[in-house]
């Protein structure tokens, strides 16, 4: 730099003394920011999880709370019970059917709700309503709706002349399982629809315009462009749906308490009835532990799927 | 060959008028550039032509057929978007074949046409790749191939070069122009880059605030701007404008020369040019300063040969040949006399 240029340069402000403030220290910040989350997870997820594993290998009951480790004895007792296998089967049916319905219905809903029409906000609000209602209260409403004597559904069907006497939705094994599935689908669809809607909105407008120009009509555009582009997001919606279904016991507990004759018993409700109501903490924990591999597998699968389809 | 014509074309979004009563007629096989700053309505005009927006008023004719109310697919147009809008989950082959599939053309013909378009654009090696595995220039070619493959009546291009780096852009400009000349399809090209517009357009429609300020060849819009907007938007550095009771005098920097260099038979108008700063650019020298007797805040730029001896901080006698002077109305900004036509 020539002397002239130096003289012309604007006067430099005096150098600010570097202050070593605690909040500027990245290591401290990282530690400080993560600690609450770590404490929270350890206390509310880690500790109960470890406790469940320990209990599953013990013979603790409410009547005999001393912790005696018995190896695989408890788990052997769990799988020896035919109700356990029925619960496992019901859990699978419950999860697969309700999430299949959720994906189809939520995608259709998202397609509708991203279009422009009069009163869209009202429809969006109504669609979200099931998700904002506390699950137990919403299920109680369904309990009344499906009541064996006063069910309004039966009343309508009777008036139309489709049935002669009440169906008794929750009294028949197959119908009870179907009812549980429908109520659960009703509950999860809004969440999935909102997630899928977000995915749909994130598709660039130019891609949609291009498909218009290229002559694609509704079905081609939906099936060949929009749904493939949303596959990762739909995957995430399914992940949430599956986890919420596999671990849910509220709907079953309120609607049927697992009945009639365990026809709607799922693993989580069976674990609850065994462990809490039946007082056999060890077997309850052992039953619940069977959910773990399912959840890990589903999470790993769908996360991998989402990463692979990360196309944009 | 097809002609595009708009009559009184207007598009409003709420209270905003994006396109304001545009009458525009292309010629057959023309490369017509819509040039203007961002927000001037050029992209909206293109989307109206494509059928992606419906006009609030006015008519669009392509090849003599009224297009109002027709969906894009029936207009026989192809469009290349700024982002190229390739379908990211499809291979290049499937991308190019997409419009053909939508038309229900049989697989064999599809394949032939895809190969023909891909070879024409030199992307036949990439047919099995996905868009994200391609460079910007290659993606642009895929977008062109997808547009070309349906043999459209009209090409609509929306800033297709703006996502390329500067070096690639120059090459892509040549390719695009050669491609258009080769197929001879009427093309409307939107850009905000005047260098692109000047270099590529058969004619340029300079737009501002939803209107066409001037439609003409690059030479016309440069040498004979219709108003002060065009005069300052086209050309870098822009035309010098001096306010002089009721008029605005305009002249290009390269026509503002030392008086000694202008022959007397060109009847130069002379100014006292106070040079504040000189900028050396290799081939030329830009002189920044002001002209005595005019508003002292009005900056004036001259572009002179490097060998011209001009001192910074001094006042020199500069002039503009009579044929290079342009006059504009001070109130409206419109051109008020011809000079050279």
C-alpha cells in the first residue's frame, strides 16, 4: 500500500478489546444448551426404560416388591399366555390397517386443503379439531356414539331401514376391532394431513407449472409428480402414525377395555392390565418391552427411507 | 411458424396492476426479448401467454387462435423456467418423455423423440441420470429438450440463464441462440439482463410498471430510446441526461468526446466538462464529472479512448455531434424530436 493510500484511508476505530464473556464461549454454550434436554430425556425416558428392562428380568409384583432377578422366567411366562399373542396380532392389525387408512385419507385431505376454495379456513379448522381434543374426551364421545342402545349411528341406520335392531358395535369381536381402528384413524388423520400438507406446499410452484405446461392432468400430476416428491414427508407422517398407534392404549382402554374377550387387546393395553391393574409389574414391563424392537425397526426404516428419497 | 399477439392485455392481482394493457405482436420465428427491472411485469406477461395465469382483460392470440380460457396443455407452447423445474425424482429420459406420456404417445415414438431431442442438445449420455447429478448447464439443456420434444408452436423462456455462472452463461447464450435459429420457432425470452437482451433479441420489448416502454431492435432501443427510462435502463454506463429548461438533453457516454476530436461538419454542441475522476478499463477510459452550467449534482460520464489526454480535476471542452443528441420532454420523459431515426 502506498503512503498516499494509507493517508486517505478512513481512520480506523481503536481495536475493541476481546472480551471473554461466558456466553461467547461455544463449549460452555453447547454444554448449557444441551443439559436440560439430556436431563429431561434421562429422567423421563432413560430411567423408566432402564427400570422396565430391570423389572422384566425380575419377579416384582405389587404384593412382593422386592427386586429378585429371575432371568428370562418372566418373559417366558409373558409369551406363554395366549392373550399376549392375540394382543400382538391385534397390535399389528390395528397399526397396519389404521395407518394404511391414515396415509390414503390424509393425502387426499392434504390435496383438497391445498386447493383454493371458499371457506377453506373453516374446513381446515374442522379437520384439525380431532387432533386438538384431548384423546380421552374425544374417545368418550365415540363411546357414546357407538353405544349399544343409544347410538345415533344405529338410529340413523334404523330410520333408513338398513338394520332392524342395533348393531352393538363394541360387543362383537370383529366390529369392536373395526371401531377401535376407525376411531384411531379419525384421530391421527389430522396430524398426518397437516404434515403432508406442509410437504405439498414445499413442492416448488415451478414444478407444478411445468407439469401443467407439459399437459399433465390431475391424476398424472398427483401420482407421478406430487406423491413421489412428497414420499419422504409421507414417510415421516407414517413414522409418527405408527409410533402413536403402537404405543396408544387410550382408545382401546376407553372404548372396550380390550374386550370383548380380548378381541381388541393390544400390547400396550395388555401391559397396563397385567402390570398396573393386575399388579404383576414384572410381566407388565416384560410385555411392554416387546414394543421396543418394533418401534426401533420402524423408526430406523422410515428414517432411512426419508434420507434416500431426499431428492430436491 | 406462429405469431403471438396480445390486445389490451391486463392482469391485476388485487389492487396491483402487474400487466397494464399490453399490445404486442411478434413476427414469425422471431426471438423476442421482454426486458425490464424486477417487478415490471415481464414474467407475468409470459405466464399469461403460457396460460398459467388468466388475464383480467384483453386477448391473447397464438397463430391466429384466441387462447383466453384455454389451459396450458392445449396452447401448444413450451416453457423453460428459471429454476428449470425438472422433476427431481425422474431420470433425464423420463423428464424429457413426460410431455409425450401426457399426450398418450406410444412408447416407441416417445423413445425416438427423446433420443432425437437429447442428441440435438448433446445430453444423450445423461439419459439415465437424475437432475441432481447434472451441472447447471446440463440441467438447462434437459429443460430445453423437454420443451422441444413436443414440437411446440411457441417457446417461452423465463430467465433460463440466470442460474448459470458468468462463463457458462456466455456459452449457453450462444448455444441457445443457435438452437433457436436452427428450429426457427417463435420465442419469447424474459430477462432483466440488458447484455443478454441486446445480444440475443431480434427485437426487445423494454418494460416498466406493467407497460411496454419501447419495442424495437437492439440498435433502435439503444440509439433511439423512446423515453428517459429506456435511455437509462439500456446501456452501461447509461445515457447521460441533462435537464435544460423544459427539456432533457440525452447523449451516450461514447458520444461525449473531447471537442478537438469532433469534426466541425458534425456541428457539435459543446459543454465545459469538469472531470472529477478517471477510470482506466484497458480498452477505454471512463471519465466521471459534471457539466458547467447545469445542475451540479447531475453526474456525467464520458467514454474516451485510452490515449486521450484528460486531466482529473480540470475542466475540458467536450462536445456531442448533432446527430448523437436526443431530446426528451422534462415533464413526461418522452422523446420529443428525432435527431437520427
